C-alpha cells in the first residue's frame, strides 16, 4: 500500500441469530429484479464495447453464489440474515437447507434478469462473469468435492446451462487457490473459463493442468507467479515465465483482447488482490 493510500474492508454487522426466526429471504435482500435504468446501462455499454470489434466480457451481477466478499453486504444499511463470514461457512454444514433455499431463489431471480439482459444485448457479449467465490487456500480447498457437488454445482449448472442454451456467451468462473480437486466438478457445472489459475498454489502446476483439463476448460490467467516471480523476480525472469506459461496454456498466443469489463452499477466493484 503506497504511503497515504487507502483500502476498504467489510465491517461484519451480524445481529444475534434466532434459529426459529431465520428467513432465507433476509439473505436475498440484495438480489432483486433488474431495474430498467440498469438494463439501459448494460445495453449502452455492451453496444459501445462491441462497436470496437474487440472481445467483450461482462459481469451483470446476481449470479455469485455465496461469494464471501458479498455475504456481509457492505452495500446494505442494515443487512439481515446470516452476514458473518465465519457463521456463513458454518451454515454451509449446519444450515445447509437454508443455504440451498437462498441459492435456489437467487438462481431463479438471476435467470429472469439474464433473460431481460440478453433480450437487449444479444450475443454481442463474448463471455460473462458468473461468480468470484474463492474455493481454494494456498494449500487446499475450502470444501470437499462432495460438498461442492451437492451444495453449489446444481445451481451453477442451472445458470451455465441457461447461458449455453440461450446465448453464445462463454461462462467465466474465478477462484484463487489450490482447487485442483474441484476442477472436474467445475467442468461438470458447465464453466467454460477458469481464472486466475494460481499456479503458485499446491497442485496447480501449469503443465499438469493443461494436460489433464486443457480440452475441457480454458485457463484464463496463470501467466506469472504473482507471489514470487512478479514482485521479486527480474524483468527477464518475469518475461521468461510469462512466455513459458503462454506456451503451456495455449498452442499459439491469440491476439484476442478485452475491450471492456462491465460491472453492475448497483453493486460494489470487487477488487481482487494478487493471490
């Protein structure tokens, strides 16, 4: 952080939890039908970006299932429901039915919104950001593959399935960390793209990822080790690693470029730190 710089962090505002009073709707306050002004915004931004002839990746919001950056709801004045990070993770085990009810309704609302958005922007979008929920630590995963498949996969599959059936968009999933054991499940959930590909995490060796899964999912990222090589390596070392990773992840270095990332103006921008 530069001298005089600032950063923002979420303040946990968790009311005492009364089990018999928990209502999934409280955790759905921020997931609502898309407003006409937001539809107009997306239409304008997509058309502007597409007019350049470059690729367009969009984040329309509403499809992030249990993204821990959003659970505390820093954009709500008085968030209700389960808003404490630790309590949320505990609830994925102890209150799984409650979490599933949230995900089910959130998915329903998201698909209604995507239907409206697609009616306006069509297939001018090349890829859509679905979710930034991190499932990996430096050395392992946050949950087992069984938990992922039973709790998250059905809803991701429904969202990705709608996108693939109704649009030409590709679906984009972000997750830092050592998520090698979950990649088959991410593929089964219908994701086309995995980012950021944290090759410095355990088991995330670039060549193995490409050899095992390269025909099933696109590895979007992983171009340099942001924990060691980028901050501490020489320019020559950075260049060599980037070139090598490009050779591994792609037979040819595509000239495809991204013109614009479009964020939902009613939601906060999630700023991702190097992993």
